[in-house]
C-alpha cells in the first residue's frame, strides 16, 4: 500500500496480518504510528475545539482557558461543568476538523486497507475525543466491548450500506429489508497525549472470540448516549495495559473487551476515536 510508506511503520504488518490479529488472535493491532506533522496538527485541532466549546459553555471564565492546551485540561476542570463538557455532543469534532483528519496520510492508509468502508454511522456516532484526567477513576468506563453499546444497531431494522444510486463512490446508509446489517465494525483508538505505562487502554487479548455475560446498567456516572453495559459479576477476565506511545494507531475488534486505564500520570490523557463500518 503506497500511502503507508509515508507513515512510520511500527511492525511492518500487512493487511492480512491485521485482519488475522483482529479476528483470530488478540483482537487488536497497532500497525503504525502517526507522522509527527499529523500528530501535531491533531493536537492543535483538539485544543482549538476544546477552547471553542468552553467559549460557548463558560464564556465568563475565558481568562482561565484562553490559551489552554487540551492535555492541561485537568488544571482547570474543577472550576468547570466537567460532566456537561464531556457529553458526546461536546466531544464530537466539527465537519471541518474531520475533513482535515481525512486528508492525513494515516487516515488514507486505513481507508485504503478497509475498502468498501465508511466512518459515517447510522446512529450518528462521529469522530470524537476522550479526556482522562490524572487520578480521576470516574473518567473511565468499566470493562466492556463496544459491540454491547452498539447493540442499538439491532433496532435499526433494514439499515444497510450501499453505494450511491447515481453511481457515486460514496457509501450511504439506506433501508433495505432484504439485506439488513450488512457490515462489521473496526474501532480506531489513537492516544494523542499519553504517558506510556501510566495511562492508556487496557485489553483482554482474545476476548472477542468469547461470548460474555453482560448486564445493562440502569443508572451510572458515565456520560454516553448509548446503553450502559458492564460485565456480569460472574465473569472473570484479565486486562493488560498497552504501553501505547503518542500517535500509535490502535485498531481493535468490535467485541474485544477493554477498559480505559486510570490515569497515573501527570497530564490529561487524550485519545482520538472513530469507527470504520465495512460492508460485508
């Protein structure tokens, strides 16, 4: 894949290797790391986005966030309405920011790998970011698989991926009762700011191959528009912390059990997230 040559290869993994890791082995793969210029630009985009949201929600406090960088967010968060700010609608990137990211070499490389794919989502899940502040356990979710949250897909009867009727190359979501749910999902998680070994993501290797007992959480401190699930108390698993470096591109299976690690570092851990929907 030509565009991948512009990236800093981490493992020289082939597309076949990645698919094997996702579907048959550990359930995740880290095939490459962002070029420095892409990482720098994403950091700028996220900091700018945070400042813009703060202007709308806390305009009276502009003196404390005017020059804030997103990985320093924890220094001012106690004086803000953190729960409101961390709602998905405030963490979703603008169309302009998404278009900028889509032009980057890493994004083009991923989409060349996963052909017949789109990041457009039938439930409206968009490119977004997550902030985990130092020492704040409430910022993390319990161990879960994203497929549990996206179980709402089952309620979208007849939702299916198809190419535009006018012969265009863009995939769109349509209603087709004869061909529902004709897609699978690969999740992309990229640490933009992190301190390896002190924060990041924990995974249960191979857990995507098992069926897990889960329970729906009726009420929770976790802010999300999706159903809230966690492992049943009878289920046992071991999670290992991935010592990710800033800019490493982590791909993982929809059913991989994982959890954000408590931040033991000194700065806010920032991750960029989006989903790839691949037509079967």
